[in-house]
C-alpha cells in the first residue's frame, strides 16, 4: 500500500547515527576529519556507504571513476532517473558534514520510500561522487566530471602534490581510468539532480532560517604559482643581491588578497604556501603558492587571473625571481533549475520550515551536473557559518528537516516531471 507524501518521513535517528559513524573514519585526535580522495579512509567510507545502500535494498555499484551508486528501481523502465547525492571525501582536518550530510540524506530518502512501499515512476539513484574536494592540490569535482563526460586525458595525467597522477590514484582506489568514458551518463538518462549540503557560510544561521533554496553556484578557478629564485647562504649573501623566492611568494600572497580587495573578483585565497629548501639559514630558492579565485561571473574570473599574472610579473622583476602561474580550467558559475527549486521551496513550506533563497559561495558537484540535467541544491544551516574546520556543525533537527525536504522534493519531481523516455541499457548504466 503506497503511503501518501505527507506520511513519508526519513528515519532521523538512522540519518544522524550514520553521519556520526562516517565521521569516525579519518577522525583525528583534535576532532577533525581527514578523508582525502582515494585514501584508505575514503575507500572505507565508500564501502560502508555501499553496505548501507545494500541494506536499504538498493542495487549498488561503483563506476570506473570510483563513484558509488545505489538504484531504487522506478515503475517506468523507460523513464530517465532522478539522482541525488554528494561526496564522502574531505579536505584536511574537515568537519563531519561537508559531503556526508548530502549522501546520507539521499540514502535516508531512498530508505524511507522503500520502507513505505512507495515506488516512484523514475529510478531513484543515490550517488557518492569521488574526489569532490581535489586532494593534494588537484582541482576537484572529478567524480561528477566523469559522470558528465567532462574529465579529460589531461586531467587523468595531471600530477598531485606527491607527484602521483590522477589515473594512478583512481586505480589505487579500485577504479579503472582506462574505462573512464564508461562512467559518463548521457543527458537523456537523467531527469533531475538534487544535492543537499550544509551552507558552509553564515547566511542561514544569522537569519535564523532552517532551509536554503540555492539559486546559483559560484564560478571558481584553482592556480598554482611556482616561484624560482636562487638558494644562497643566509649569512653571507648581501640583501641587495638576493633572489629570495619566499619574499616573492609573500608579496604574491598579498597580491591575491588585493585582487579581491580591489574588487576584481568576489574572493581570492592563497591557501597553500611552500618554501624550499626550508632551512632557516638558507635564502629560499623556490616556493609554490596554491590559489583559489571565485566569482559569479566567469569573465571577471578570467580578467582577474590576467591582472594577477601582470602583478606576478612585476613582483618577479622587483625580486629578481621568476613566477609562473599554472591555471586549471575555470569551473563556470551556474544557475539552479527553477522548477526543481520550486519543488524545494514548496516542500519546505509544506513542512512549515523557514526558508531563504541564496547563492552558494562554495563549489559543489551540482554545478557540474547542471551541464547535463536540471539540478538544484538544498542548504541546511552551518552554525556560525563554520566549515572546512573541525568545529563545522549543524543542528541535528535541521539535518533531519533537510532530509525530509529532499524526500518531498524528490517525490514532487517524480510526479510532476513529464520526462522524455529513453530505452534503458545505454552506456553508463549498471
Ligand atoms: O571548495 C569548495 O567550495 C568545495 O568545498 N569543494
Ligand atoms: Mn568542501
Ligand atoms: Mn562539499
């Protein structure tokens, strides 16, 4: 007997218990979580999630990019799928929710439908994308790029900070980089994609709103600046004849700050700074600076990088060093699908939840998925806006509410989407 939408509820207890359990994988003594993409901890989290998917009665598989999928079959084999999920990998010393909140909410929604005996018309696909964060200095959103067919041979051969290629990392985690093309889903196989995520910013918590309806997601680019000077003796080298790579890098860090401060881009961060050979009594001969630039306008991002390039040339000239800026591809800003965001707003209203519309300053897999299907995001509040830090937290009641809003939005999408049909069995299926 099919339950009515209003009776459908996720198991809040199971959701919270699983988020806590996941946060123990890669937990460090100071309360942070470090679960870098393709690491043993990341694989363990994926395997545990796969077990939970199987327990919920989903058909489970991983693709050549090590994305994890669980399918709850729909009643109409010719209808495209509705997909929902997020990621399980983390930054270094992260909090427990960035990614897992979305994967566990998606699983909780599938579990609720299955327990209630409610079969959707569309297949419901729960996904845990691999390598959203970009471990060890590599650009992220790798798993979702594989799903959308956007991962390139250049990406696969790119080296991380340890000099290991992305291909080797994928293979080491159980994937098959030679078959990465098989991970791509053709657009007609997908009707919609939803991602629940913590806001990772202060807006919802400050406004005392419990649900964020995301209008759009920021654009971003990652850059690595390599600075080359000349190592020399700290005691005998005159200040006037030094080629000090650390001084050049320090000036570049301040230039990155000025790039946003002067209004060229929305935000700009020098997140990593390494200096070599890293000995107190040696004038540094080399340095690298990891840079993250974001804006809601892709032209401003490109223009901002050109400005930084010019400033870097001036710094190199004034410090007698050379500075090379290596840029990754721009991740363009995207708008969320208005029909799907309408379902999210209606679902929040039906549950009496205070909601706010806002854009996302963080990047997400949903912005990659938007290239091949209508996509939308639900935010739940981050207490004091903290994220990418051990003190990242969201009120448990807000996590449960968010999962119930997701569940209702999925059902609303299922019943309202007059989607084009397709014949199952095309490339990329299980
Ligand atoms: O960096 C970001 O915005 C996301 O957490 N990967
Ligand atoms: Mn993150
Ligand atoms: Mn995230």
